[in-house]
């Protein structure tokens, strides 16, 4: 069975690409290049789904903007 997960792409302060997977609580990885990041994301998702099959995980319902005065 195949399933599609959304993956965020963020650049960390140290220049590494950080890739959290919002649909899998606690699932994330990082890499120096986009290509390597995708390899690592696939591996992380595979591992996280194995663990999550025995542990309930919160599901992201939506994202919402929030306005804050700074």
C-alpha cells in the first residue's frame, strides 16, 4: 500500500535543510541538499510509519495563520 505525506522544507540557521512531516508526529530529518533530503525523508517516513502502526499519533487537521504584534 502506498500513501502520500506532505513534507515541509525549512532552512535551519546552520544552512541545513530541515524536513518535518506534519502528518506523522515527531517525524523529521535534515540534509545539506534537496536530493539527499528526499532520500532521508523516505527513510524517516518508512521508520515512523512502522512505529506509528502500534502507537496512535495526532493528525494535523489544518494550518491557520495567526497575527501577532512584534
